[in-house]
C-alpha cells in the first residue's frame, strides 16, 4: 500500500488493538488474492529514528507471519504504538499472528 486513499479505506475495516500496534484489516473486494500491507507510525511516538526503527521491526514481523496468517484479498495496516520499540521480537510476532487470527474471525462474523 502506498497511497493515502488505501490507508483511509482500510480504516473502515476491522480494528484489532494490541499493546504494540493497532491492526486494521479491510477486504478489497477485487479478484486479487494477495494480502496488501501498510505501516504507519505517528510523530507522537518519537522522532524519525524511532519511527523508522519501529517500522523496520514491523516489516520483519510481517515477513515472518504474513505468509501463513494474512487475510487473502485484504489490505492490512499496522499503526505503531510506543511499546513496539521495547517489546521482544518474539512477542511482537506472536501478537501479530494473534491479531490476524482475531481479524479473520471478526471478518467471518461480518459476512
């Protein structure tokens, strides 16, 4: 995901809050089965160095978890929180997998 309109569209989807991030999942409704993802961290969290470090940690967690747990045909947005910087990486990936599972269940309940 690269455009602001995609991030705003994901805001209308399922919201799963976790200690290190908020996960937004919105089905696109198109034919593609790929799971899109985007990452955002606000300036309230810290300066550019801190925000970029959090984004790097999220990218690695996405690489580890998404192939098995992502909702296909949906856009995913991770909104970073301050705990993402200090949380152990193993817990971060576990929380991401747990949040994706919750999002799948909530999307299934909507349908």
